[in-house]
C-alpha cells in the first residue's frame, strides 16, 4: 500500500498538471486525498423559477423552449442566449464567447442550471451557469466540493483528479486507521475511509459534518499528543540552573534612559522568579510589535551573566541580530558584560576568534543567527537561550540550541500575538508571559486602505513625507503562491518596482532595494545606510518584517496588500512609528470581495495585534495563520482554531488522559496514535 506514490501516476494528472498540483503542496497520493475542500455548494435542491430571489445562487430544472441564439456584440466578442421554462415561469440563460455550446441543447429537453440569479426588466436571468442534462450529475444534482486552486487548474479538473485518487486508495485496500478503536467508539467518530470519502463528496450535509468532526478531532488530538511528548522530554529529572538570588535585575532597570511599562516589569518578575528556582524555565513571551520584548531578554541575560552563565540570543536575520548586538552593547558594556555577534559572512579568522573566546567563557552573551546552531559553536556554561521571532524557528531548532548547555533556561519571544486560550493549548510545553501594553512614546500608526487607482495621490503623499526629511518603505507583493522571501519571482518583482520608482516616479530621491537573496553583508549595508538616512525610499520583500528599527521612517506602503495575511501586514506596519514622527501605513489593494474588504477594514480600525490575530484566524482559518515554521507543528489541513476551539479543548483533555495512562504511547491500543505522531512530527520534534 504505497500512499506516497507520486501524484503524476494518478489518472488525469499528466506532466503539466503535476506542476500545478505541486504548487498546491500536492506531491503524493496521500497529499491528494487529504487536500480538503474550502467550502461546498449545495446544487442538490432545485427551485421553481418563481421562487428565485435576486442575487442568490440557485438550481433550476427547466426545459429549453427556444433555439440557441448566438449574437456578435463588439470587438470580436459574442453572446449566447437560451430561453427556458418550468411549471412556474420563464428565464433566460446567457453565456459569453461560448458558441460551441449550441450543440449541447435541444428544444423540449430538460436540463439543470446552477448559477447566480439576476432580475433584468422583471425577468429571471442567469449568467454563465454550470449545467447538466437532467439524467447526469456531473456538475449539478448533488453537493459539490470547492477547493483552493492555483492558476489554470479548474474546480472540475481537480475534483475529477481527487475522485480518481480516492478510487486508487480503494484499490490499494483503503487508508490505514490512525485512531484506536476505543477512541472511535467513545467519541462516536467515523472510520477514516468513510470520513475521507464524505469530506470530499458528501451526499448530505450531515455526512460532511460527521466526516469533518472526525478529521478535525484527529488533527488536533495528534497535535496535543505531540506537544505533551515534547513537554515530557523537557521535564527531565535533571535539575535546571538556579541563578544567583543576589543579582538584581533592578540594577540594570535603574540605569535605563527610559521607563519600563508595568507589563514589562510584571514579565521580568515572572522570569526572575523562574530563574531563581532549580526548575528549568521554558517560557513563551508574547508581545505586540514594539512592545519592548528585546529589553526584557537583555535584562534576563544580564542576570545570567552576573550569575556566572552565558546567554545565547538567536535571531532570524543578520540585520536583526546586528541590531540586538548594538542595543545590548550600548546598555551592558558599562557592567563589564562582553557581548559578541556571530553571523555568516564573518571572516574565518574572526569566527575562530569568537568561537575560542566563547568556549573559554570570555564571551558572556552571544547574539547571532542560524550560524549559532552549528556543532562547532561550543559554550563554556550556557545558562539562558532566547529565540527571537519564534515563528521563524521550529521546535527542533529551539531544542538543538538548548542542548548546548546543561538544562539552560529557555525564553521564546514572539511578536505574532495569538489569543491566550489558544496559546495555552498550542504551546502546551511552555509557560506564557504577555506584554500587553506599548511604551508611552509609541505613536499610533494611521492606516489607509486604498485601491490602486489612487497611485498618484499615494506617490504625492510619499513625496511630501520625504521632502519633510522622513523616509519610506515600499513592500513588494508576494508573487504567485510563493511566500518565500528569496524566491526568484519575488526578486524580479523587487527589481522591476525599484526601476519604476527610481527612474519614473522619484528620480530626484535615492531609492534602493533589499531582498532575501542578498548576502547578509549586503543586506546589513543597505539597512545601515537606510538607518543613517542615506536612502530615502527602500523597496523590499517581507525581509524587513522582522524587528529592524529606523526611527526616521514614517511611511509604509504595501503593494497588493490583499495577498498578505493580517498578522503579516501588522508586522510590516510595525516597522514605522518607532520615532517621534507621525507615521502612516498605506495598504494598496485590488479586489472587491467581501473577505478582502473586511480584512482591510480591520487593519484600518485597530493597531492591536491580539485583535488582529483573532480576526486573521476567523477570516483565513488556521491553515494559513500557523505556517509550518510557526512553532514546529504542521499546517492544519482542516481544523480552524477560531471555530474549532471547543474541539481543541476536548482534544487536549483526551490527550492528557491518554498520556497519564501511557506516557510513551507504548500500549498495544495506542500504537496507531504513536505511528500517527511519528509520521506527522518526526522531522520537527524528537518523539
């Protein structure tokens, strides 16, 4: 039973379609049959023509009563019309540029039509409906799944391929059950093959509900079990580090050139209490963009250094690591605490010098990027590990860093706020601290969502800001499905946009660009020049979303904002408003969909990251919200953490019960669960 067979061998795929399926993350037969619909259209219940309402989607069963009329309208375009009637009235069906449909209809024959009803001059009309002859049910007469698509792959084609995939699964003997029999019985859950068939092609909505209940429960239960395994791995019998009770955080706090917020002081107290016990700290620090998480990490590292231990500060980019290094040095130099920066791009000699000093204990705080995870990075006595922007690091990386010490304390920082109840459940292996207020000097950023038609006005606004001495960011749209900041398409988009702005729109200003494919040294150089005011306008991919501080930048323009998630838009917006100047964020967007409008409205109405993340979950579902790297767990294929919170709570309770009885899932009855977790999580956490 090879469910990992390449999808190209499934009937109806072929060499061109396999590329499109890969874009959707479908590589194997298993990926195909677990690629779930995003919604359904009920095309099973016909309506009488006289009952139809303007603007609704409806299914009509009616007889063709006229010839198929083909009319030329303009510039080579054609329009096709067909008159139909049922017992209650008449309607007109209209198509454009589809003259070949003529052979599909006969006067006096009955058909089903499904589409959007419009009233024109008191008559019912349907434009471009899907249709079937009455005895067929290819496109109508049933509940139809609607899938997320990629360019040039239609719903009909994907549905057919998935049908063929399900047939292949049957031939192979069906999917192996992943849940133990006792769980299926106790929680009245459907068997896996029935659930999988009914999630794609339910005959009734009740079938879909039962199928979804089972698949959501499985997804959330496996996640909770994996987190509990992780927690058990962390709760070893080894003692953690007990830091010196006589080292006072207040010694640093009192020398700061600004006051900490009540929330920062509360969090520092929680961390201080953790550090002074023998139990290893595993803490998640959540705080909105600009809430001051870095200073909390710095003060914690001070306590570790003065207690005789080293700290590792892991940042996702060289730019951010460099910024942290400069901030740490400015404040901690006077306390004789030696900070050092380890990023790729250092000379071999410089790197060897740093590694030697680290191993001998001369360096108290090492700040760096992924380069710190390498095996030759050896600490003398690592006591504290801080990972910044946790959504960029998997759980496995966090664990790898911690293994460089003897049970060091771990502080995980994230500027992607998620609702507390979710955080408690999802980060089951961590205690949680929240900085829920911004420093008093942080300005509210005024946000405007505008259509691309207003480009000239936006450019004039940028010009006015630059003439007043301010600087601007312009963020490139994500290209196609790729959200990788270093993809070649994104690179092309940045260069094209840079040429447009530098040569045509702002030839009098200094316009530069930055993207993920640049060498760290190049990126640092550009960001330094931008920070020093040598660049007026910086065109960038999302590489700048993480933490870089340029107090003079007062305007953020985001191209094609509809392509970004709310959490990411909020992160990007947080790059401005960091100085004394009034700051603005302009979201340029296309599209008239309700969802797009709703998302833009949220961004304009609030600057609160927690409110935004809640809305992001509600509007986009959790599959998009939590990327794979978000916290080391895979995307949710079907669960939505906004609507399925009750199932999530139940899954957590069930997971705790199971682990209480069988910590390592070694009992015969739990073997399916052990396999499920191994298959889903092995490459992310040590099970």
